[in-house]
């Protein structure tokens, strides 16, 4: 184990080409999908959290159900849509990074929306009542709610990004883990482990852990700066 | 200002059941009563942030309302005042009036409970409102801050001739500032009249019992 760990560190520092391509593909897929999911999920979460009318509970339950979507189910649905007999076959998205990003976005939007919804639901009533009492417009109130949710916004994004890095089920089904094309860190770890190349698998695992550490340190630092 | 009968029900519980009321122009009205008597519910309905049972309540435009849990926005104390549309100079002057000028550039999130309450009152009183509704504005303030807030409120009311509805737990405050007093109990109006009449010579046994309990 110790030897494998040392060899993994050596592989990381050696600038291995294949490892580099896997890392770049992973970053491309995770950053794109989490950013698109933030752009879609954040407004949804803020609107859902600040909405106090009829049907809110139903919408929240639906979103929470979607938060628990099994990645392999999303992968399967996307596979069926993009495959040679699927209705979206003409888009040629199967076994592409774009297809993987679409599958990831489907998984991440409810997660980001749900994370923001639970925060906004707790602060929105007091903000709305205070702001209405001051005669502020509904648009202004929405901006105030977003302003009060700065930390949660970044936190939700990092949650989505972390999930995008760690996800394996959907991306392996839609991307196919093709070397030099759609192989990302999680699928590569699976492949290398199956092939018995534990050193490379461990090297990728270390990088994944390092990314997770950086993300969590970022959240902690942000929380410290925003909350004092 | 004539108010129609107002009722409010949560589930099976009727929390407010009031007859038609009249608010005298240019007068400070104080609403007193124990917890759960419906004071805040009435204030929220008058402010238009809560719908009564029979739909939207239309009071008037430009109602100023300070809720019980007035929210300090995540920005500087000065910006909390400027968000109302007030200029920097006017906002600074208002902060000076409320003894908050030294905290102008601090985050409003870092204020103490009493300072937050002063900021909330300063924020609502920076604009002229024909009808002002304040829900326990001094509950978190110490005695000195409470007396300062009452002085500023009385000056504001005299200057703008506005009608004020003030919800308070403090009977001494009601005596100091109120022209009219409404006493609520379990969502019902038990007694109304001038401050002297209700607080010193109550007609109803329930009002007397309430006042005796608070040893006024």
C-alpha cells in the first residue's frame, strides 16, 4: 500500500500524458456541468424558497425526490435518448463529453435548487415582511434575498462541483469511459482497478481527494470571511 | 380611517375576530394585550403583509411597517437606510438622530439586538408615511434607547401628522405615547378608548384584571 502510494505520487509529479488528459476531461466536464446547473438551479431554488403560495410543499417534495435520483437511472435515460435508436440520436451526444455534461446537469440542478431552497425558506419570510414594510418592490426583495444567500450560493455551487467530480454511474453510461476522449477520474479509477493498475488508480484517487480538500477548505474560508 | 370587521383563522383556530374599528387621524393608537391576543396579526393585516379571511385588506398606499422581527440586511448600517431611496446625507443624519452614526460603515449583521432595533426604527422613520405600523419596536431596547425612540416617534408624528398603530407589551409606554388604546384578548377587542380611560379607568373587568396583573 505504501509503495503504491509513493508510486502514485511519482506518477502525479511525472506529468504523465494520459493522466493529464483524464484530469483535463474531468475538469471540463465537472466545471461545465456545475456552472450550467448553478445557472438553472439557483434561480429555481431562490424562487421556490421565497414562494409562499399554494403547492409549495408539493414542489419541494418533487425537488427533494429528484435530489435522490440514482445516477445510473439518469445515465440509462440519457443513453436511451442519445443512442442509435433514441429520439435524440441525430444530436450524436452518446459517448461525448457534452452528453456527460447533460446527464450531470440533470443530477445537479435539483441538488443546487434544494440546497438554496432550504436556506431561502428560512430567511425569506422575515426579509419579505421587512422589505414590504419599507415599500420595496418585489424585484428588489428578490435581490435582497439573493444578497442574503451569497454564502449558500457559493456553497451550493461547490456542492454541485464536488458531486460532479465524484459521480461515476451516469458519466460511465453516457460517456462510455473512452480513453483520451470521455474517460474521467472516477471512470478511470474503475477501469484501472479492473485492469490491476492500482498505482494509477491510486494516483487518480489522491487527486480526487485533493480536489475535495480544496473545495471544502474553500467553503470553510468563505464561511469564515462572510460570517466573520 | 374606518376599518371593516377583520377575522383571521389558522386551521380551526380563529386568532382574530374584530368588529369594525375606526382609527383617528393624526393619532397614536396603541394595541395592548397578552401574548397570543392577536396584536401582531392585526398589525400584519393592517400593513397588508397578511390576508384576513375575507381576502385582501386595502388600507392605503405608503404604509410604513416595522415587523416584530425586522431584518437587518447583509450590508452596512448606512446602506440599510439608503436602500429606502434616501440620500447619503439624509441617511447619516438619521443615524445621528438614533445614535448610530459611529456604526454607519459596520455590517448591520454585527449589531447588538438593541442596535438592530434602533436601525430598524431609523429605517422606517426615514420616510414620511401617512400610516405607520410598528410591532413592538422597542422590545429589544434598553430604557435609555426606548425613551429616545419614543421621543423621536412623537416628533415624527407631530411633524408628519401621520396615524400610528403601535403594538406594545409595555403599558408604561402606552401611557407615555398613546392617544388611543385598544385592548385585545384572545383575538377579541375587549376595550378601546383614550389612554387615560383604558389604562387608568377601565370599564371592563378583563381589562382591569390585565392591568392589575401588570401592576399598573
